[in-house]
C-alpha cells in the first residue's frame, strides 16, 4: 500500500473539514448586503454607506479603530435593522447558511432578545422568530448538501436589569432549541455577581450557561464567573493568562485559578481576531491562545463577530495555523474540545464527534482505523 500524500493545511482544506463554533453573535454576523436591504425595507437611516462592499469595509474599520464609540455604532446599525420578524428570520437563516458554507457542523449562536424590542416585538415572539429562522437556514443548507445544527444561547446585557427575565426565557424555550444563557456587555463596573439571582435560578433549573469574562477585565471577573456564578464555560477567558508565569527556562507556573480552570477542563471560548480589535491582544502570534493550547487548557476557536472582524471559523483557524504552525491533529483537538463543551446532550455531542468529526480528520492525521464511520453493530467503538 502506498503512503498517502499529506494534505496541506490551507484555508481551502480547513474549510472542507467539519468545524464547531461556540461563540458567535447573531447581531455581529450579518451580510453587509443584508444590512443595506433591511435598512431600505424598514426605513432605517443612518448607515454610513449603502454600498455593500464599502459597508463591509466600514464595519471592519470601525471595529478596528480603537474607539469604543465607533465600535458600538456598528451594533447600533445591525440591531437597528433587526427590529421586525422578517428581518430576524432572514438574519438567522443566513447565519445558519453562512456557517454551513464555512464547513461548520454545529454552532451555538447567541443574541440578546432585549435589543430587538424597539418596534414593539415582545421577547417570546423574538425568540420564536429567530428559532424559525435558524430552522429555515438549516433546511436551506441541507438542500445544498450541508448539515449544520444551530443551538441558541440567549444573552442578557450586563448594564440592563433583565437577566432574570431572559434566564426564564432560556428555560422556557429549552425544548425548542435554546441550549443556554450568557451575559454580555461591558465587564468593568458590571461584575457577573450583579446577576447572581439569574444564575442561581438557572442552576436550580439544571440549565446551562456561559459568561463573557476575562476579555477586557482580568482575573476577578473570571473568578466570580466560575466560583460565584457557576459558569460552565468562559466567553473569551483570555485574561486567565494573568495567572500564569513563565520562568527563564520556559517552564510555565499556574496560579490557583489557572490550575482550577485547566484541571476542571473549563472551556475557553477564544476569539483571537476579536481580541485584536478590542485590544485584549496585540497580534495573533502574541495571543495567549498559543501558550494556553500548549498547556492543554480546553481551548476552542471562535469568531465572536464575523461582520466586524471580517472572519470565519476557517479564517480564525488559518490565522492560528500561520502563527503557531498547527497541523491537522491540533485542529482536530480544538474541534473536539468545542464539541465536548457544547450545551446539547452528551449522546448528541458524542454522535457528532464519532460519526462526523473523527472520520473526517482521520485520513488527514493518518489515523486510518478511526476513518471507519461506524462501529460494527452491537459493539461500541472503544474510546
Ligand atoms: Zn462575545
């Protein structure tokens, strides 16, 4: 038997393998052309340009500018055109289609329902409408021969006082595809313990949640999210690096919080390009992802806001490959890390890992035994 030629790791080949996404904002992932058309249809004024290509550039530059005002303006525009049901269905459906086209097989997409009430939609209607949009997008992707599953995370905004209401909504729609809860918005001045009631409620309801923590703000935010609030995952969590020192011999020493996060296998929803834009990291090469992955933290690779960062899961992985020299075995690890950390049931996660992810990566990493898609009937494959 001849030795197969190794497949190079390029953006094209990365796009072809199954990928998993845990941290992606619905209002940060619109197509520029869709923003223009929805603005026109709804009478929304205030877009900086109505040329889709120029608008796409504007979004990236505004997010890159280092100015918080301009950064927030980007979301004012996307949320501004997402205030009626037709718009929500379209944005959610296109999100599922775009992720499927990028080779994503499972994604958890999040949004804050309270941002879409400006024209009078109520919260349950918003949730039901977005769910309908995701299902429509999954159907269209299937018609194109691609299977993607979207789980929804409902976010509460830290600066508002609606966390309990949104948490109740997440539990109410758990059987309709809402798989968890999150809090987003400014970290400084709004510690996660402000919304402790919501997290206590979710735990009593056996519901899942992640918390944006350790992005702009440091270790206290991560510590509160895990030890006071009970977060199962960390949105970003990149500042956990502040609890790690590397000595002159290159040996890393973990403080107690970093050890806890690694020992408990707490997933880090890392978003490298987004971190560059917000100043949480200076370059991909200097991003803590490299050290955290070397130290075997449960790192996952995410987009955060595809429109503002001009990125996809493929481009994020390709950037990490460029910076750190990762191969297929590393990409498989990050992908399985993400799938293990998803908020859907254990049996469903395992099915995607065993039947979709492992068989696709097996020939790429030279593990031919695992490329057999299913175990013989009646005998589960050893793990
Ligand atoms: Zn985020």
